[in-house]
């Protein structure tokens, strides 16, 4: 796919709508919708890279209450012919086919490669990738199990949603500020994951969310062999969030930039 003149591809993640309370979520949702309205004239494609909602579960005939402004805007953009893609995150992993059927937005459950204007992108939410975090990986496998989904689905929505929201709040409280510290190239598990991929094949841009840090990191060459398959010039992009940083990436066919919609570019970690 070659980008038409004056068209761009946008990447956003980690809205966490619904958290920490209705008023804060609604204010954030309006800002996101305003951003989408501003980019609709030049958006060739939009990638939504997970944790759009703080929790999401699709019962057979029930979807979570709220978010009508965002869902309406996504429907408008889709109806206008703008392709969009959604990657499930750890907070909305129980998404099914609602987005595909109602909004014509395909849903991906694993990282996926795309090629645009000669550049290769590997895109995914980022949770459960790389070394370590074995406890979460076991938990993710359990939650992804069809039986677990079915058991949750037989709960009345008021009980299921209440329990899920409680667990989501507890998870954030336990994590606290630990997610906000950049650990360095040798300890950042997504950077380690990117380097492992580069040993096998060329990727120009690794695009992830989940980390809640806005990071634009040029990956160090791995070896003379690594340079030959993309070790030099490859970039790891973490999209930050729309809670503190309001950050997004934009690709114009040649150049990719990580920016803040609210002027917080100084908070972006770069090397």
C-alpha cells in the first residue's frame, strides 16, 4: 500500500475509557473524539492499538454502557471509507465481533505485520511479549481460554461488570507508578522482544501500547548480521496513553513522528 499524497496513517492506544470514574472518562472521550474529527480529512488509515476501554465484554445481546461519542465517531470514519484496525489489549481482550459487524473494524488478538509505502510495521498491544512476567502470561492464557469467557458470560452483566471493574482498579493500584519508569535498553522487555525479531527479519517500526510511556527508541545495531536485517534504523515506538500524555504516532509515507496532542512532547522518551 502506497499512501496517497497528503494522506497519513495514525496510531493511538490506551484510552482506558471508563477509568477512573465516569466524569474523567467522559472528559477524555471528548478530547479523543475531537482529535479524530481533526484528522479525518487526511487520515488514510487508523490503528487503534489496544486498551481502548478499561474493561470490555460482549455478552450475546449486551455491550458495555457508554462510550457513544467514540463509537459514533468511529462509525462515521468507517462509513467515510477510512480503514481502521483494532488490536485487543489486556483490558479489552474479551472483544468478539461487535466492532467488525457494527463498525467494519477488524479485530486482532496477536501482533501483526503490515507494509505501508515500503516500510514494514509490526503492530500489537504489547502485553505478554518478551522475557519474564510469567505470572501475567499464565493469567492471560487463562482469561483467553474459551471456557473462562463462557463462565464469565453466564454471570448477570451487573455482577460481571462490577467484578471486572473492581479487578481493573485493583490492578492499577498495585502497579502504581512502576509502569512510568523507563528501565533502559537492556531491561525493557519490549525492546528485548524487538531485538529478537530483528535477528530473524527486517522490521522498520515496532508499534506497541500497553507500557503507558511514550517512547521513540532507535534500536542499537545487534551485530554486522543484525544490521543487514534491520538492526540499524529500526525503531521501537510505544504510543503512551490518553490519560497523561495524549500521544499518538503519525506516518506520512516517509517519516514517522511520535507527538502529543496536548503539547507534552517533552515527556516523550527518545534516544
